[in-house]
């Protein structure tokens, strides 16, 4: 419908423009013929007619160009809230070209986006996951504090300030609070994360935290056994 209206407007504009030009030429021809009949003032009349039509043509061109530039400037200043790219707004070939170009741009944009793996900083959890904003090495180092708190809550064992992590874990093994193999694996994972030049990976962090969970469950499970051992030791000392 919009395309039909545009064609109709163009045809009507050309039609009325031709009528206007024809009317001007006919009126000019009639005036010139009348002036030509008077031989005494023929040159004077023809000069006046020529000057009048030259001024008319100059004014018409000036007004037309001024109106054209004013209209273009006004259209350029209108905010483009709507972009006419729909099928009914433009020719079919142009719409097909625009659609194809937009599809190519979408494909290129999608292909150029970095993967989640590429945007992850080494040693940190991936964004939009449960590990987001977690620095693996720091988190692993803090597990010793969690273990100490769990041991102190379940038993009377207190870590001496001079104890290294390995010595503390060995001491918990001696007290039969944790398994020897679990303790050794914890120390190896802890020292690897703390002293390695490379940042800790996500898989290693998950595996290590599962090991910590097993270790904490083991401490709670062996709490009763440890307290019974302490009770027997105290009773034997009293009997002596």
C-alpha cells in the first residue's frame, strides 16, 4: 500500500509540473506574439518580457532550492525512532539484502563472543556458577581453620602455634580422629595448592573440597571414640 501511494504521488507531481510548465510557455508565447504586433515598441516590450520571465525563473529556482534544503534539514533533525526496514516499507530486493546482512552480523557476533572458559581468570571460579568470586588457593588455605574449629568443637585438642599443617594432620591421625590415607591426601592437596607456581584449577579444587568434607565427617564420627579413649586414660591414671 505504501509503495502504491509513493508511485501515485510521483505520477501526480510530474503531471501537475508538466501542466504548470506548459501554461508558462503558452502564456509567454501569447505575450510575445502580442508584443510582436506593435512594431514601434517591439524591442521594448520583448525586453520587458524577457527580463520578467528571467526574474520569474530565478525566483522559482531560488524558492524551490530553499524549500528543498529546508525540508531535508527538517527531516534530518527528526529523531529516527522507527527504521523503515520492514518488507512493506522497502523494495523486496533491498529487504532481502538487509535481512541477509543482519543474519550474517548475528552469526559473526555469536562466533566472536569468548567462551566461558576463555573469560575465566586462572585460579578463580567461573562467573554465574556456584564457584563465582572464589579464589581456589585462598579457599584451600582456609580449610585448615575450618578443620581446627571442627576438632576444637568435638574434642579438647588445640593446635599448637608452632605446628605445621602436616604435623597437625599427623597428630589428628595419631589421635585416631582421621584416617591416615585421608590425612596424607589432604596434606598433598593443601601443599600443592599453596606452594605451586600455577594457580589451582577448578577440578582440583572440587576434588579437594570433597576430601575436606570426608575429613570433617570423619572427625565428627570419631568424636565418641576419642572421648571414650580420653575417659579410659583418665580412669587408669586415677587408679594408679
